[in-house]
């Protein structure tokens, strides 16, 4: 366990810590790169993740009471998202389509008093169901309640969000606000349909991949991807409705 910053540790200790995190970095890189057709991306994401880990080791302060794994994961993921953004893998057209669907979900949820079914969203958007499900494939890399998601919803700088979450010297009032935001996210998550909650939990909490989840639930991997994407769009819509009105 680290007791000081990265620079205070011998080379073999640093290498041991990096070695322990390599599987985490590779798994996260595979998730982030899924659905993007670029052969060099995975290696670049892994490299970015290692740099994020080194940064975490440098700044880690165990006296804050935050686990190294939690701290490093945020830094690693942030570094990978920065790599994606530098390569423009989040085109405006995709963002615009996602916002259009989220708006449809919010309007239907207001009318129905519940989250709409996929068929209902498709009808609202004047599409057939298969066309709508195909559209969901464009959103394979939408992330669920990540630091970047909180940044979008709260309009705060991402580094500030990291500091709030990790309690890096920000004032107690702002930290309390983020803790309240975490509570809101948990409450909105519970509003998702059972199967969507299950898929998100298996993917993000239990760290299963789409193929493993598909096998477990007895459906195709493509269907799991669709459920995953719909769950994320639903959750984003619920959060935006609650946080922004």
C-alpha cells in the first residue's frame, strides 16, 4: 500500500504497483474502445491508462481515506477519455442524436408516468422498432454516470469533479453537494427497468463483458448492447430531468 507519493518509492515497488493494475487498465481500455474501428486505439488507450496510473501514484494521499484502486481508476479512466477526445471519437452528430432520444424519453416519461418502452420511443421518433434499435448501435460508447457524465450534468470542470469525489482539499459544502449527487444517481438508477439495472450492474459492478452477460441471460450479445445503451439513455434522461429541470 502506498504511504507517500510515487516519487518516494523504489523502482521495484513502482513496477509492482503498475503490474497489479495492468489487468484493470486492459479491461477498461477494451470497454472504452468497444465499437470503434481503429486498430491503434487500444494500444493508445492502454498507454494513456498507464500514464493516468502514474499520475495517480504521484498524487495519491492515503490519509484522505480513499482507496488507491478507487483513486487510480478515476485517473486512468479520465486519461482514456482524454485520448478519445483528442482523436474526435465523439462527433457532434452522435451527441445530437443522443440528445434527441433523451428528449423523447423525457417527454414520454412525463406523459406515461414511467420510462417508455423501446417501441414507444421508436413511434415517437417516427421510426420502426428495428430502425430505432439500429440507431442505438451508434451510441455504444456512451458512458454511465462517469466523471464526464457528472461534468455534463452539473456544468462543472472535470478536474473539480475529481477533486470533489476524492476530497482533495475542496470546501466541505461542495463535497457534500457531490455526495448528494451520488445519492440522486442511485435513486434514479432504481427507476430503470429490472433487466436494464441488471445489465448495467453486471457490466460495471461485476465487470462482465457483453458476451458473458449475453450467455448468462440467454440472449444475443447484440441484444445486450441494445439494452445497455437504452439503459444509459434512460438514466441520462432521468438525471437531466432531475438536475436541470
